C-alpha cells in the first residue's frame, strides 16, 4: 500500500542503503524497516534489483549498432553470419558465400564514404592491384561488390577470412620473441611485403597490428600481412576537425619522409618493417638483427634495403643455420579476427575507435568534496593523461586565447557548456569531465568522456566511469585507474599503456601540500600572475625537494621572466630529479632538451628533441626546438626541414616562421626565404621587416637595411621593437656610424626603462660598452659593464661583460666575474664563457700561447654558428696567420651572421673583424687576402664617423709597412 | 520571421517557463516527429531499427533549422521531445501486431533502440512509467528525458531545475523500481531485455 509519505520514505531509505557497502545493506534494511514488513519487502526488492542492474549496466559504453544484422544477404549471394568489428572506414562481418559455399570476410564502406566517388575510384584502383597478389603471406582480396540493404546502396569488399591473432596481440600477451621464432615470422612477412611490392602495391600503414598469425594444422603458423594500400585512400570523415597538414597513418611507424609530408613509398614500408623487427625482439640484439634494423631505419630512403627480403638476409641465413623453426607454441584462437582496412582492430566491447592523435580536453575537474587539497587530483589526472602518445591532451595554455575569442574573461572555469564550446571552437573532438565527490568515508572520481559532433553542440557518444570509493590515501590509485580508463577508452592499445604508464605518485610528489601549492600556481599562471606563481612554486619545492615537476615549472617561469640564473638552477634541479624517475618521459625529455638548449649544449638538445619528435609527432614544438638546435650547429638544411615540419603542424606559429627565416638567411637559401617573409608579412609584419633588414645588410643594401630595421623598431610589440632597435644600432656600427648607433641605443634604453625591462636595458648597455672599447673610452666601458651585470642574475650577461672588461684591461673585475660564473652548473655556456674570459685576459697580457689554448677550447665547446673572432685575434697574435685568415674569412663571408651579433655578440664586430683580417693578411704578406678584406671594409665603412678608420686610412697605415715590389 | 524563427521564439519562451508556449509547441513537435518516425519505421523489413536520439535531433533540425542554438533552449526542446517520443513510440507499438515477440537487447544508458518486436515491452514500459508518475513525477520525467531523448544528467538537471546529484538519485531509483515493475508485468520475458 503506497502513499506519498511512504514513497518518500522509501526513497530516503533506498539512498541510504546504497551509500553503504553491499554486505552492510541487509542489516541496515532490517533495522530501518523494523515493524513494517511491507516496506521492508519493497526496499529489499528495490535494492536487489539495483544490484542486479548495476552489474548489468556498470561501465557500459554504447554498444555498436551495426548496419547489417545477422542473416542479411547482400548481392543475393553473401549472407551475414555475424559482425566482427569496426574500423575507421567501415564495418567488418563474417559472411557465408552461398555460391561457393565458404566463409569469408566482408567489409562494407561507411555510406558517407561510399558516396564520395573519388574515394571509391581510388579504392577500386588499389583493389585491382591487390587482387592480383596471390601469396600465402598476403591477405587475399577477392572483389569489390555492391549490394543493397534497406534501400541503400552498399559498397563492400570480400576478403579472405583469417583466424588467429595479430602480431601486436601476440607480443602484448607473451612479450618479445626469441631469435628463431622472430626470424621465421620476419621471413614470412618479408615475403609478403615483397610480393605486394612486386605487384606495385605499397602498404602505407605497415605495423605489427597488420600482421596476422594464423595457426595451421600440425602446429605451424602462417603469417599474413593485411590491409595493403587500402588504409589511406579514403578521406577522413571529420573535415572540420582535420587540421591542415594532418598526417593520416600511424605516426609511430611512419618513416621520417612520411612525417615530413612526402608520399609513402616502398622505402617507407621498409622503414616500418624495420620497426616491427625491433618490436619483435628485446634486449641486446645479435649483430645480424642490429644490422637489419639499422639499415631499415636509415633516415635517407635511398639508403634503405631495396626489398624486405634483402633487409633480413643475414637474419634468415643465421636462423637457417641455427635450427629449424619451432612451431609457435601458444596461439590462443580468440574470436575470429579479420583484416580491417584502417584504424586499429577492436573487440566487441563497444570500445571507441578514436583517431590516433586526436585531441582531448580535460575540463576543470570539479571538486565537490569541500576539501581544498583535492585540487591535486586535477593536476595528477592531467599529467597521467599527458603520458599518452596516442592522443594529445589539449594544451591548457590555449584557453586564454579561445576564451577571449568567445568574449569571456580569461579566468572562466572550463566546465560544462563552456568547456564544450571552447573545445568546439578549438577543434577538439573529445572532452573529459571529472568530478571528485564525497562518497561514504572517502571520495570517488566520476568521469564522463564526451565525443563532440562537429558543427553542433549536440553531444555525440559518451562514456562514463566511476572509481570505487577510496580515502585520500588511495587517491593516487584512483587517479591511476581513472587515467587508464580514459586512455583505453580512447583506444590506446594495452602495450602503449604499459610502455608509458608511470603511477601518479612517481610523477608528482608524495606531498599533498606541495601538490596543492602547485595547483594554485597553475591557476595563478592562467591569470597571468607570474610573480605569484613563482612564489607558490618556490614554497612547493621547499616542501618537497624532490618535486621535479615543481622545479620544472619554476624554471619555465623564471626563464620567461628573464631570470636566467635561478631559472637554470631550477631546471638543473628538475633534470637531476628526473633521473630519479619522477617525471613522465615526455617531461623528462622536454626538460633535458630545453635545459640543454639554454646552456648551448645543442648536441644533447638535438638528441632529446629528436626523441620527442619521434614519440610525439603531432606536437610542433619538438620539431621547432629540434630545428633550433640544428641551426646552432650550422646544419642549416636539416634545420630548415625540421622547421618546415613544425610549420606544417602549426601553420600559425610566428616563432617558427621567424626561426625559419633566420635559418634560411644563414644557409643562404634566398628563394625560400622570400616565401617565408611573405607569410610573415601578413601575420607579423614587424618581424618580417626585421628579417628584411638583416637580408638587406647581407646583400650590402645598407640604406635598405636601415630603413627596414627602423620600420621594425617602430613595432608596438616591446620585444620585437627592442630587438630591432639593437639590430639597427648594430648595422649603424658596422657602417662605422658610431654616434648614430649610440643614439639609437640610448633611445632603446629609454624605451626599455619605460617598459620596465631591466634586462633589455642591460643588454644595450653592454652594446654601448663595446663601442666604448673600440673608441678607447675605458672608464665608460667599466661603468656600463658593472651596471649591466648588477641588473639581474644572468650568466650570459656576466660573461659578456667580463670579456669586455678583460679586453679593456680591467683584470680584477674580469676575474671576479669569472669566479662568479663557476657557481653555475658545468655546461657549455659556462665553460666556454670562462675559457673565453681567461683567453682574453691572457691575450691582453701577451701570454699568447696560453690564450690560444683557452680559445681553442672555447671554440670546441661553443656552437658552430657563434662568431669566433677571438680565435682569429689569437692566431694572428701567435703568428698563425693561416689560422687567423681562416677564422676571419668565415666571418667576412657570412654577413648573415649579423643576426647572431644582435643577441650574442657586439655591434660592428663583423666589420671590425675585417680590419683584423686585413692586419693579419698584412702580417702574412698576403696581398690578395689583404685586398679582399679591405674591399669589403671599404664598402661598409665608406662614410664612418671621425675617429673610426675608413678604408683610405687603413690602406695608408697598413700598406706603408710593405716594401715596394712585394 | 519565417517558421523556423517562430519555433525558436516559442522555445525560448518555454525555456523561461511559459506554459502557453509549451502547449503550442507540443502538437507541432509531435506532428513533426510522428511524420519522421513513420518514415523511418515504414519499411517492410521486420528488423528495422530506430534510434530515438537521432529522431529527436532530426526533428529539432527540421523545426528550428538551427544547429547552434544555445543548449539551454535545446534542453527544453528535448524535454518536450522526450514526452513526444514516448507518445509516438507507444502509439506505434499499440498499432502493431503485438504477437511478434523476440527479445532484443536495449541499453538503458544509451537511447532506446526500438524495433517492432518490442512493441509489447514498450507498452509495458509506458504503463509502468505512468504508474511511477503518480508517486514521483520527477522520476518519471528523468526517465523520459534520459531514455527517450538521451539527455545528459546535466541537461536534465538544468531543465528540471535541480542538482545533478538529485538527477542521479532519481535515475538510480527509477531504474530499480521499473525493473521491479516490469518483472511483475512481463512474466514471460526477462526485464533486462527491456531495460
């Protein structure tokens, strides 16, 4: 007998019962319904039903709804037996061919794709080729057919039905293989690949998931390669969310030229084959395996083996010698698995098939526990998810820009509808909502993953997950579970999960307080309160001195704020902690790379960023930094390639365009430079003007250079105008127009002071100090140098000042600064600086041999692109005129190096070196060399200030010393 | 203002609680949805399936012609659509020959996938819901919106003006109660197949 009051009571009791753990419910019901058997019966039944349903419905994902039901017949011939899986391009079924009385696999194209006639045509072409290959190691493709179902036309392909498991699954299950087994499998794969290549088919998406191991009678295994050439023909279904230049394919297996956007080829198949060879083995490889893998993985496609069989020649020979192949022992026949064209195969668990590399936005995690310390959960979850190379966590730094677009304040919380809209605007297809809610004695994390439909704000599919209730101590595990669920729902294979899966407490900190402070600092960063963030982070690392993440962030911020000294120290601490496994792989590599770049250790920077680029190929940043590292090493062509790649991945990056411009300028690739300058001209005309100025200088168009740099210096962007101002002063100094150069620098100093940029001011003081050196105004030089160093903690500036002081004869000052540098970590930046200072001290005091030694050591350590004028001066002084001329020639012949002098050297130093070169040539009685240097000098300093030697002065002074007739 | 503008206006008013606007909307929505459902269900094949959310979206688009309308208004539409959907399907089910009964799995978490074999189950569900509404109108609404229109918990919370937590609680209990009711009324089929 029900009534409104009873109903409400029933509701309350039901909710109370569910809040308890299952075993406790029975007694609770007993107690609460004492004296009311009807109520008790109702309540018991409700709770029992809930428990039954709960098991039935928990963690459910929407089941796949297949187009074809069992029993449907296509083309009056093929009867669907059952569905097997879904791929990116269509659904796969097991079917029975009624005419030929046998089972086969049937793959239907998604209807939207079937309507695209261009796709279908391309598919037909591929199938025409594929049909011709009858090889036991290649999956047979039979035909392309059409049928109708429910009035709709269906395009489908019939193929061989294969029963077994993929190589990827086998490796996941059993781990790597022994040499003999792997050799046998490799031999069969190679035979398959070569057979297809011979028929003119390129696979384009070869990977271990495309290799099927079919168990035969007698315990032998037939290895079958699937999905030849069929993967990449059809256009992606989500044009709105396809970034221009998005790479189709499995990035992890792609050859470098494919990643760079070139078409697939036999050679790129060979590259992927090499990766699979490596995947099959582990540990210390035998020499023949190493050779095979290395040859396949050659960066240059032309250097790779011409065929897969040739690649594994040494391996199969060896295997044949060792023993007969032992049949594969444990193949578990799972459900029948059939070839899919694209994407990765998924079982019927309603798993998602998410495009690899898709972006996922983590909306602000809602903390409804009332406990502020739970803020750390969001941080941990974010970083756990960031470990995935399968999808990209949306960069939180984008939020300000996008929110601004939406007309919302920058600190708007990303939750609910705001998150969805932000995601849609930024082309992010997946949003993850999380709530931490109290549950019983502890907390639970509720997650909801949504797939957004393009062009609309209707939610598409969604998946939900809850972690079991836990106390705060178990929160790490809960986050870990939550993150694994997200990653696997997003479709990451288990192998990838395991490979890059560190438990959260390893990658953050064991101190909740430190983590909370970190979370607050991140908030402050979003609000652009950098000082506050720095303070919070300093406190967090004080709480936990092993908090690598905190150090890393602290370093990031400090360097942005130009506090190079403390910033480097913070990063150094992060790197030190990183080696104790407290950062994710991605962070560890990033820190190593950035730290190496900052201290001018470009060889190590190259290593770190190459790895990052390979493992996270969709992040343009790694290509960007790699390009930077290569540029500094003087490898301009390679640098340009990487920067091009970065630009393809993020066409809007002005920083990339800018770096590319300087790279092309240095590498003297003027056509390409023009193109980049055109792009820059539309997005950042002030930067374009800057590079135009540099280029004009390199072309000896000095008025043009001045005009362009003046334009650039008028920029509203303080950083850019600052740099252009210095650049302008440098050009004027090169031309010998010192008083104008000084005026420009004074203006720049005023501007920097007004903009509260003490670092910029200090740099300009140093520039003027160099002019003081050339004009022998020693006292002014000293004053400026000391002032510059006092401004802020920058080892680079300290080094530059010390060099000038040494050259001017202020030995004590120089030594003091050199001493100060020794408290920094040992790194190329510091080492070379100390050596240069020592070298200048020695040179000034005529200890030539010692000076040469120091400078040679510095030369070895400094990046190639740096000016090495000191070498030239030392060699000249030591009588090694050939060395001197060589060093100076490089400077003389590369006027594009003006770019480098603006940030790292001094104004006018290029032309000053010409003078030194002339002197060196004179000492060497090298008339031709002398003439050359003088010519260029004359063109530069055609109208110098008084007191600055012009060409006539130089000729007069120097050639006097030559005896007539020489 | 063309017909699409009118619907939007009505929606906006209904979203602000204008009962009269809702009353005007209902038959329009019902008419449109019935046409669509008839079109989708008209096939001579017995195994035809219908996705309720697809139907609702489609109706919405046809009526408003707008894809970018703010979701608050959309939710209200869906609330109406949910009731309508229920009516449409039940009417259709009653019209079918209820003797055909083959159980097809339907997931409660996703939208209802209706097929003619289930006409008996749908009628039973409808009746159970009607009974539920007597005791707890809000729980019934939650089920309707969740089940027939595929609204999310946040959206339901917004439409009903309650917290998400409340929606969750309602949903949990409603499911359990319906399961109970359906096991009593459908003695010869496993309620799991409906729920």
